C-alpha cells in the first residue's frame, strides 16, 4: 500500500479509480510539481564512485534551480551531520552515512513537500535522533512532510496525523495522540 501511494504521488503510477492531487495538480503531476518534491527512497540509490559532496551536488545540478541548490550544499552537509566527511567516497561510507547523503540529496533543492520512505532505516540511535530533528526543522519551516514507516514508535514524536494501512486498505487515520489513546 505505501509504495503504491508514493508512486501515485510521484506520478509514477496512474490511479485506477479516484484521483490524486499533489501541490495543486490533479491526475498526473508534471515536472513543475515534481521539482517541488523531495523524495528519500527506502533504499539508497547512490553512485559509489562519487564522494559525499559530489553526491549532493549531483542532485543540486539536476534540479530546476541548480545555482540556488548548489549554494545549499554546505548547509545540507551540516543538516545531516556530514561536515568533515565531504570527500569520503560513498562506497566507503557506512549505511548510515550513505543514508545521510541520500537525505541531503532529497532536501538540497529546498522542496516544499518532502516524502521520506522509511527514513530511520540504516541509522543507529544517534542517527534516528538526527533524522527526527531534521523532520521537526522541516515542519517549523512550513514544509509538508510525509513519513512512511512500519515502525510507529520511531516516528510518533514528529508526526501529527497518521494513516494506518493493512493489505492496502486504510484501517485507521487521524491525529496521532487520539489514535494512540484509543
């Protein structure tokens, strides 16, 4: 269910019924809407021969406003705790470090809608704390953040509303505090 929803939001699948509205666009989202989305995939798809800085810069160069995104690279390195590791090859990074680089890639273009698929995957407790702080920072900036996770305990501190799915069907939804009470 969650992967299908992400694919629908990203315009990679068309709905068989109903419609998906993303950033004001109904039906199939276009390049303009996609440029306003940051997406952290569940698995890292990074080039091992690039270093951390090059990895983030690649994403910056591919976005619709590369100059502004390239200027954000140092900030993103700081956000994800990778300053001092800029020259380390992705192939030499731990899973958590590579995950941090992938997270920076998804944020470097300053998206207004951020989709994080299993954002805590591959992190130790310090990394999980850091990701929570990044999500809270994005929320304070007024960003919409969609967190897809199998582990509610890892994300309940940073989410407001929740949809719980089972076998592709919504079984509960609403305010996280109310759902946890009853």
